[in-house]
C-alpha cells in the first residue's frame, strides 16, 4: 500500500515538475504565449468541447461496465446475492444465531433497488449493472439541473464535468461503477441538492424529503450528508417548511421496514453490535490527502486576500448557517473514514454541494481571484488540473483492469453453470480457499440458480471485526451436509482464508482464518475432494 502511494505521489510530482518547467521556459523565451494560453483555456467554447469529450468517455466506461459479466470488488457479489435472497423472501437481516451468515450494516436502501432490478430482469448480473448505470445518469442529470439554476446550459455543462472529475478524485474511485450502496447514495445526494436549492415551488421540498429518506435508508450514518442540505433549505425558505420536510423525511424513511422480511428491530440490533472495527491511520491519511484537493477551488476563488473583497465577506455571512452545518459534518465523515474498510470515499457525498457553493461564491464575488490575479490564478488552476486529472486517470485504470479478464469471466460463469447441470441446481455452494480469490465473486450464478447462501466472506469479515463468532448452527449446517457440493478455488485448502481486511491491515487484523476450527473440522469430517475442474476443486459430502 505504501509503495503504491509513493508511486502515485511521484507521478503527480513529475507531472507538476514538467508543467513548471514548461511555464518557466515560456516565461523566459515567449511570455506572450502564456497570455494566449490563458485566454484560450478560459474560452467557454473550448471548455464545453472538453467537457463533452470527458462525459462521453465516462458514458463509455459506464456502458462497458454494464456489459462486463463480472464484478469489480468483493462487496458487489454480496449486495447482488442478498438482494436476490430478499426477492426470494429471505430476511435482509438474519438473526445472530442463524446458520446463514450474509447480513451487513447497510440499510435496506442499499439492497432494495437491486432487488427490484432482479425481480424485473430475473437472475442476471446485467440487471443489477443497469441499476448502477441508471443511478449514474440520475446523478449527472440532477447535478446539471442544479447547475442550470446558476448558469446557462453551456456553463452548467462545464460545472457538471468539473464536479464529476472531483467525485472521481478520492482513491480508489471505482465506487460509481460498483454494485453497492455508494452509487445509490451519490444519486440520492444529487436529487437532494436539487431539492434544497429550489427557491420556490413544492417540487424541491418533495425531492429533498424523498431523497433524504432514501439516503438514511441506505446508510444510517449518511444523515451527516443531508444535514447541510437542510441547513441550505432553512436558510432560503424558512423554518416552517424545513420542519415539514424533516417530518416527511422521517415518515418516508420507515416505508422499507414495512416489508415482511426487512425488520427494523433486527437492523437496529445489528447497528448496536457494530462496535468492534478498529481504526486505521492509513485511511485517515488518505482522507487528509484528498481533502486539500477538494478544498482547493475555494482558495482559487477567494484568492490570497479575500477580506479585501466585500462581496466575498457578504456571501460568507449570508451562508453562515450552511457552513456551520457543513464543517462539523465533514469532520464526522473524516472520523468515520478511519474505520477499517472505510477511507476517503466518505467525502464523496459532500462534493456536489461543495461544487454548488463554489459556483455560487464565484458568481457572488465576480470570480475575485481570476479577475484580480489572472496569471497567478492560471498557474494555480493548471496545477490543480494536473493533480486532479492524474488521480482520476490512475483510478480509472484500476476500474478498467478487471475488464482485461473478460474472457475468464465468461469461462468461469460457463463452468459454474456446467457444475449446476451436473450436480443439480440448489445443491452447489461456493466455498473459500486459503487466500482471497476473485473467482468467488461469481457465486451469484449459484444463488440465482436456487442455492441457499450459507456463508459470505464479506459479511464474515465484518462480523469477525465486531467479535461475532460463527454460531453452532452454521457448523451444524456443514456437519449435516446442507450444501452437498462445495466448489473451492482450485489448489487451495478449504476454508483457511483470513479476513478480507487482512491484506489491507495485516498489523490490525492478523492472518488467522475467519472460519472457526469447529467449522473447518466439520467440513473435513464430512467432505472429500471428488475432482478438479479448470477453476475449482469439487468437494462432495461423503454421504452423497
């Protein structure tokens, strides 16, 4: 992890050094070219063309991600499989002594949109990928609608592109492409921002209430992202309306818990048990490296002497309430980012609001810094652009790397379907070896075919951090051969894998297996390896 951080820092430093050298040479040998470059890069027409190109690239990546038959991260198959199980009537939050081990601390909003997609599209990975695509389109549309309240259509397009680039700054930046709660949360944040910035009418308050309810239903702690938006509404439209929106939000928040297999009491118990995750300073340092980049536009607007511009001071006074709510919420998000498995992406939901506030501040002050210090502003903006584009490009390479195994993904899915045809649907489970393996991501194929999800490594890793051992009922399910056939990554020892956090936090988590000795002994007593297929070893219960 440290080596990759140093490499990324060296890349950014090299890019900035090259830019500084070019600027120095132009300053010495062709000073007029600098002014021409500044005027060219300030051209609205050029910025619109660049924005359209960047948005086209992003749209292409989204479409490719939708078509990709695999997943980008271990959380994706958990969300997908649990969403399918909920569609089949299984509880979203199983009891603590249940034999099944798949529940996470996400709220029902993280699963139900994917459940609806699987209900409409059947058991298919592309169904949940379409939700990811739709969520991104909704996010982009409502950010653009919000920008249109400040600018004409061309400048609003540029603002949309800039906000998108900053959303992709925190690393890793594949959250907009994953089947998980974050992309849904970002979509809802964009709708909530649109609602909070409406100065009249009822559409804005309704949008804010519905989207905020969804935000809270997605992650209980995500209320910190909505509080600054309510402060914005309070500042613009008064206490009575804001109070009414708050009450409506609370009422709508409870709707998902009306479903028979979504228990609010069981969800609350899971939240109370989530106290064991240690903190990781590496994640805090990642957040602290990201935060200055997100705050840099503020200084590019304010300039070195903001107190000399009365319009800036007036804007800050007018928006004191929003800033008063925003600052502590950002601090809380930074603290939340220290929990292992978290990171700088906890700042993502603040970026659309920050972009809006920056644009509004720039308008109110007449873009004070660029107007007063044109050359210095050009240099500073160019350096920030280099940093942002370097981080975004590096992150998108991480997103596209799994697509290089496109053929392998198809081969694994075909292999799993062949195993189902041979051993019987609903009788084949996905097990784990002695290391984390991406081929286990394709367990969704088995669940779609009717297999019960007894164990999920993402959920078990979380439970391990919270001190929740594998219960006797799970061990009994193994001893009783509830799943007659297990597929283990080829050549690996069954169920010896450590927590998924072990590779990222070896000093905090350790390398001990996340499966208890009793679990492993029960498996060893009842199962034996029958054969090996290209990607898996097939272990069959001795009684079958």
